[in-house]
C-alpha cells in the first residue's frame, strides 16, 4: 500500500491490525516525529481518561495519565502542523475531541458502556437502521465548535445521570427533545471535525470482525473524512 499510517500506543496489536486495512502501519514514535511528512494518517488508541485540565474542567472522577497526555499532545501538535488527518478509538476519540476544543462528560452513571449496544448513524434512513457496537467507556465527548455528530447510541440517557463540570444543558449535545424540556441525550459514538480532517469513534471496531457493519462503516468514514475519498469504490 502507498499510505503510511502512524499508530500511537498500539498496546495490544489490534489497533494496528485494524488500521492496517487502510495502509502500512508503523508504531515507532521516534520515526514518526522525525518523518511526519511521510505519513498519511495519525491514529490514537484507547486507555486512560483524558485529563480534565486539558479542557479546563475540574476532575470529577477521571483517571488520568499525565505522561501519556503530554506524549500524545506532542504527536498531535506535529500532525496538526503538517495538516495530517487524524483518527481515534475510545480514549483516542476523546483526546481528539478535547484537542479540538470539546469537553467531556466524566462519568455516565447509567453504565452505558461495557456491553454491546445499538448505534444509529447520521446517514441512516430510519430509526431501525442501526448496527451493533462494542464499548468499554464510561465517559462521553461533548463536541466543540466545528464538530459534527455522525453516530450515537440508540438508547437515551438522562441528563441527571451525566457527571459534567458545568451546565450540560447549554452544551452542544444530541438532545432527544430540543430545545425544551432538555432531559435526555444520546451518547456520542462517532464524530468529525471536517476543517482539520479528523474522524473518531467511541466504540471499538477493532474488537469486532473486520467484515462487521461497525468496522466497515468506521473504515469508510475514515476514507471519507480523513482521505476525502468516495466510498463507492470500496463498498
């Protein structure tokens, strides 16, 4: 393949294998930092919560790795300087959201994550047109300016079950009954920041069969939003 893809912190090997569907994967950070111009995509993986300090919020229960935050900020800054498209899974999506000016619900009290659930996408024609995703998260991305929601959980969660530093009802969320009363929202599953060629997912497509609908949808969204390709040729 012609594309060279950098995967930051491919700790279990599954991430590199998944993104290997799109190009040749390298996980050597020093190599990437010395040759950023050679890469077509930078990918961020799962793990600890993003430090609330990065989005100017109080820590209300997040479990962080400041060292990882610093290392990934360095990688992000280099990719942004070279205008390299970026993508992420789970923590990786949360990190990219925060880097783009978004914030985080630090805990979903209803235990949304941890089990398979149905995902609805913005290109679905009907409410019934969903697919199954897997998850292990307990947080949720709240998008900043320029962010676009592309997929969300089918089931809603009450605003009272979201731990957030601030008035969540005034934030850019997917509300079930906008504008009033604001009582329930959909949990973020995928989003894009089109101006900087970023697409990311909260669920774990690398845990599913590569031919599953969730995995193929994710790969096609990366092709569309990161590489600006038509997916007709890949479907």
